[in-house]
């Protein structure tokens, strides 16, 4: 089961708040590449991880944010996956009343 949660991404340049679709049995925070640039994340690698999300194959890079706040829980120096989120996934996220630029895995919030 999935749910929409409030999230705040804290970059090294600026912060942004949004509503993320939390998908069960997923361990990552996936953010659209354009948002990462605006936040000022620290780049680690490009296209170094392949994964499947909602039936779509994604090639993701890795970056580090200064922090992430999910439902009032704070994660300092959070590693996130970076990709261009495909239109099919964007449409699905909007239908779930979530922002279309990020997806969060429910397993991430258990740590």
C-alpha cells in the first residue's frame, strides 16, 4: 500500500517542501534531476544504479543533500537517487495527489 507524506528536502543552496508518494518495500528517495540542481546537492555519480519503479526501468545517479525531513523525522546528509522521472510515473504521481518530482520508499523511514 502507498500513501502521500509531507517531506522537506534541504540542499546546500536552498530547501523545498512537497508531498511524496511513499511506496512500500522501496528503500530509496528518488528525486528528479532538475530539482537536485536547484537544491545544490553534492554530486556522487551519474547513472550508476539501475532500478525498477512502478514498472519503469530507471537509470539513477547518487547525490547527497544536507538533510531530509519526513513526517518530522530528520535525516542528516541523506543520500538520494537522481533521475529524470518519466512522464508515465509523473502522471501516476499526480493521480495519487503527490508531487511529480519525487518518490520515497517506505523502508527509508524505518531507520
